C-alpha cells in the first residue's frame, strides 16, 4: 500500500498565508478520509482564508496539513 504522503495531489490549490491549500472542500474531504484511514485518527477539513486544510489531533497535538510539491505535508500556522 502506498502512503497518502507519497500520493500525488492533482486537485486545484490556492496559496494562503504562504501555504498551499485545497481550493475546494470536496477534494479536501476526500483527502481527509484517506489521511484519517492511514494515521488512525479523525481528520476534518477547515476553511483557512480562501482554501481548505486538513486538521486532526495526533498524539494529543493539533496538526494541520496542506499541499507541498503535489504531496500532502504538515504545515505550520503563523
């Protein structure tokens, strides 16, 4: 099985606060489901500016993921 972090993200994206996020909620929801299945924790989508990020609680720490180089990547919120 290929990790979700290596799968190419060919969905439309927007740049918000220097981070590349999903342009549409539908695409973000689909990736949230895939990510949740892989990491074993609930993952939701959250609107940030004009884009959508993936958000979840992993080992008690809030994580936010966006897109970097056509891959899912954890991002730091400013």
